[in-house]
């Protein structure tokens, strides 16, 4: 994992969706904090806590290869 810092929240969001569409686990985890206190909750999923659980769920989701397409329909930015 890298200690990648994104200049803006929009840059982090863009990196997240690019990693999701490419099923790129390393790129996905670069978006997440390296802190062991991270939490991820997927829609209708259980609460996942820590690097190991978060990485594992993304690894399982990406196992089928890049077959996800994300289209943002309504984006709201609060500054």
C-alpha cells in the first residue's frame, strides 16, 4: 500500500471509481487510509473494520474481473 495523498476530495473520489471499474485492488486500497480504524459498509452489507477486512472484501468483489461500470447520476459537493 502506498501513502498516497490526494490533493482534493474530488481527486480521491475519482481514484476510487477508477479503481472500482478496473478492479484494481492496490489502487483501491491506496484511496483508503492506512489506519487500522477504517470502516467500510457496502449497501446491504455488514460493517467491516480494519485494513484486513476492507482489503479482503474488495479482493473478493474484484475476483470476477473488471465488469462493473459506474455512472454518477447526481453529484453534490458541499464545500
